[in-house]
C-alpha cells in the first residue's frame, strides 16, 4: 500500500510556543490530505482538509488561526499548532487521499504525539 | 451527531474462531465504507473497503458485508489470530468529491491464544 510519513513522531513543547508537524506522501502524489486528532480512547476527529495550492477547509469548531495548514506541494502538507496550550496535547494524524473515485482510500501517517507543558 | 456508530467498545475471541465487528450508520448519502486497524500510538492501517453498490467484499481472512436497508456493515475475520488484536475503526464517505471520512468510535478486539 501507499506510504505516508509524519515528522516528528513525538514533540514536547512549552506553553505558548508553536509546533510544526509535517505529513509526506512518499510514493504517490496527493492533491488532498487530511488532518485528524485523536484523544485517548476516542475516535479520530477530522480537523481539516488540506488541498494542494489552495486554502484548507476546516471542520466546524476548529480554529483556523490556531491550526495553520499549508499544502505546498503534491507530497507535503504541514500543520502548525500556534501558541500551543496544554489542552492542545493530543495525537495528531494525517492522511493522504489516493486511488480512483471508485476505489479511493486514505492512507494514514504514523501520527505525532504532542505534549504541551 | 454520531453518524457512524460502533456500539461494541470491545470484543474478545479465541484464536482460530471468527471475529465479527459491527458498524451502523445513519446517513443514507454514504456511498463508500472502509475498515481500518489501529495499534496504540500508530496511524490507522487500511484493511478493506466496500462500495455501496456491493453487499460483500472479501480479501483473504477479511470479509466486509454491507446491508444498505439496515444501514449496517460488519467485518468478519476468520480465522482470528493474536496479531489481529487492535482497535478497529469503520469509516464512511459521503457521495461527492471531498473524500472526507467519518469514523466510528472504534472496537477493541482481543484475540486470545
């Protein structure tokens, strides 16, 4: 299957700092990538849809000024958590859309564990 | 509004037996369904999918069944293996081109040796 990487895998930062997470599709081009977050023992919640060359589409309740998304190329999307606070601590996962319209699927990265102190 | 529901938070089966994971949905606009397997602190891994025009799709030990009238799908794993122990998420995609997936809450499967 297709491979998606995320970097870093784990980050600890101080409250008030910004953290950038990268998501790369390694062996295919992805015009669309998605960012999710997952709290312990809960489902994956879609945060935003990242579209190459255009603005991201945010889900209701997600602050676009706090979670900045940049999809600069067909293989890279970045999520920047600005002025992070302890409540932003979570597991962030990206996915990249691949396949045809009838056999499409999303391939997920390994996730990034963010801990804000 | 939980559009995709996995009502069983956990399931335990004996190695070699069948595991059946269930998923219900409410939105009749969903046209594509997927199952993912997830280990702790890792991203989900795609397992199998099914289009709404089909009622069954099989891939090795994994079979997904779709009952559109009941808005219900299930994942069958047979024979179950200890390595199958993980959290299983079903996901649904609405017709259209956005590609957004709506995930269920997940079911933790434990396969005992």
